[in-house]
C-alpha cells in the first residue's frame, strides 16, 4: 500500500513540474512532442516530399506492401487507409496522396520488433493514388492504390 502511494506522489510531482515549466514558457509543446519534418509536409509534389523526408525520390515497387483503401471515397475528408508489409526490418512507413495540395499525409517511425501495420484516416482533395513508401533494410519500397473521391476533403 505504501509503494502505491509513493508511485502516485512521484507521478504527481513530475506532472506538476512539467505543468509549471510549460506555464512559465520554459518548455514549449513543440519540444515535448515528436519533431516533424516541416519541409516534407509543406512540399507541393510527391517527389519534393520524398526528397525532403527520405533523402531520395527513388523507390522500388513491391508486392510485399499492401495498401488497403476504398475504391470510391464518398467524402475525401475521412478516407480510411491501411498499410501493411511482409518485408523484414521495416523502420518507417510514409503515406502520400499524389493529387493533394501537400501530398505527404503521414509518416511513422517503427522501432525494432514492431509489426509493420498502420491504420489511419487521411484527407484527399480529389481522385488520386495513395502511395505507401516503406523503408526496410535501408532501402525504399513502394506500393499504390487509386482512390476515387466524390467530395474533396481538402477544401474541394
């Protein structure tokens, strides 16, 4: 019983210290949250986003990557996308929508031993390819699926 109280007190103290640091402006949320690649997320083409994010535009098409998305998305504001892979040594998965004003929708860093499976919802401006780029064993692989959008989700 006494150990539970100590753990609770330590957790409360740590949360309080972080709260005071944020309130005083000593610690900003950007420093607490994961860093993001601003130039990749603001790029206007898939090639520019890949270059900024991955350092190259070259990928190898792979049947060991599966991109699941609806054939027709009635609302581009919420398009469910699943990316999985049977490649070994996957360290990251990135998702692009090639006709979006900013094509990079998301990127995920996967620690060793993590199952290479991502489920998310993305916004799509109009009918385009959803492209998954998987980094495995230091190489880049990709797969794509076309999704027809009837109502655009990026202001369209």
